[in-house]
C-alpha cells in the first residue's frame, strides 16, 4: 500500500478544482495597524492588511497588550490543565463575569475558540433536549453545522434570513416538538444581518429555544459592544448567545452566555469543554481588558462604521462591483475562483495590499469574492490607494467596471 498517494491525490483534487489554498507569511507590527511585513519569497516587504478580523485593531491596543504582559509576568504562561484538574484560574473567572455582564445573562462559559464553543455548545445543548428538532439558517458557519451534526438530532434548514420559511417549519413541527433555532446575527461573507426580533417573536409564539452566534458583531454593535442583539434590544429574548474573543476583541477564545442552569449543564456535559486545557490566564486578562474598553468607548465602533461606509462609497464610485452590505463588511464580487486568486496575488505582489480570496466552500461556487474589512485605522489615503490598486487589477484581468456609480449604501 502506498498510503502517501491518498493524500497527494486529495491535494491534487483541490489543485484541479482551483481551490488549493496558499497562506502568506505575514508579521503584524504592533502600534502600526493595519501595516504589516510580508516575508515574501524575495524577502521582506511592507503590506497593508485589508481583510483582518481583528476588526477594531484591539489586538494591538496598549491596554490589551499591557494586560497580557502583566498577567503572564505575574502568574506565568499556561493554565496548567483542564478546569477539572487545575481548577479555575482567577483571570478566567473574571472574564466569564465580564461576558455574562456584556450580554445581560446570568452566566458565561469559556471555550478555547469560537469554533469549539459552537461545536461542543450546540451539540451538548441539543443532546440534552429530548427529541430536539434543530432549525438552522442555510448559511450558518461550519462550526454550527458540525455542532448540529454531532448532536445527532434531526435538522431542517430554513432559507437564509427567511422568517416566513422558518415559521412554516415551526408550524409543521407542531407545538409538542422540542425545537432549537440556530442562526448568526451578522453573516460575515455577505455582511447582512438576521431579523433577530422577528426570530424571537416566532420562537416565543411556537415555543422554540434560540441560539445565536454573534461572532462578527460582539464589540462592534450595540452601545456596549454586546452585538446586534443588544443594538436591537432583544438580548434578553435570546436563550443562548455565542461569541468569540478572537475577532473584535483581538485575542483568542470563544464563549456562550445564558441562564445559569443552561451554562451549568453545558459545563457538566460538554466533552469539548471538559477534556481540554483552559485558555491561559494572560489571554483571559487581555480579552477582559478589550471587552471592558469597548463597553465604554464608542470611538472605535463609530469610526469603524464611518470607515466602512467611506470604503464602500469610494470603491462604488470607482465602478467596482461592491456587493450590497448593511454592515462593516465590504464584499467585492468576482464570481470566478481563478480570477479571485489572481486578483489577490496581483494586489499583494504589485500593490502591497493583502486581501485573501474568498472561494468555495466558504461561499457558493460562482459567488467568489474579495472580502474587505476596513478598520478604524484605515485612513483616507489607504482607502484611495486601495481603490486605485483595485481598478488597475480589474483592468489587468479584463474584469468589468460599471460606468455610472451604483447608488451608494
Ligand atoms: C470565525 C467564526 C467562528 C469561530 O470563531 P473562532 O474564535 O475563530 O474559532 C464561529 N462562527 C462564525 C460565524 C465565525 O465566522
């Protein structure tokens, strides 16, 4: 048997489908966000990051770095074991309190990533609900899909953000059936937002439990950064809110918040929580610093939205195919995986602009795109340079620019 052949065949299939992924070797420069160094095959080159999920640059905020360094210096690096073995370290307890407060919930539970929190959180919750039917938005993230799959429960998809379809499924399931609605608040590939208030109305009317992934909204929406549910005044109506510490909070880790008895059950039954070492104290302390800062500072949120709006307007005026987005995400339509990759390669090599191509399976085939994420620190000059570089790349690749600007968002 030549086992190696199985693996090289698998990789060759990806090459054939033009979806083999290559990662650039990048080094961020603290204090100079969004500037970074690209360790290119021909040596070091300066680049500007235009697709970071460190949306607000909090990963370089002096308070956040300070908390991480101070905590590591005081208590050391690792957590020393799972919580069953090592107990709770204090920065972790403080962080869970901070998160429960952020979402107005009784309790929070921390996981090693947002991915794990969805995967193990959803599967554990749904397993504990007898004969649970899971109603899942068709565009839910892979971590939710895996959690649903692992629960072993029956799953039905409702069309993306389609509350009429969700209602049909709820009615068909009948009042006696236990039901869990799982969705995201902000979908980060299209930049659209779920109708959370309507989903809560339906959940209450038909007796369903709700689980909402706020990964792309925490820190960025709501008066204290509690997410879209906070902004829309429905946080208290959602049973389980899930989030990450790795995007707008600039650190690492994931969590769920809910009523105390729900959190206690997940804490007690979730394998992906029980059998893995908890996050290091320094990471927890840094995340707490980021959350606290964003609870009281609106500057980052306001500037973030203003920069995103400006980026959309400038690219649109340049004739570039900005897809409609009501949020901080600026998707540019390409519609072809090779063109998408070529565009990104040209941007990096010729313009020092780093944007990762978004291809299948992250988005549907034929909807390949560049996903641009302006931050509070992308100034007018950087936005204009981005527009100029994109126009050149579009022309080089023979991709169409529209003549008259589309209506700005
Ligand atoms: C990134 C992401 C996650 C996973 O969060 P991590 O902390 O990066 O593991 C979960 N849900 C959605 C919608 C995401 O985009």
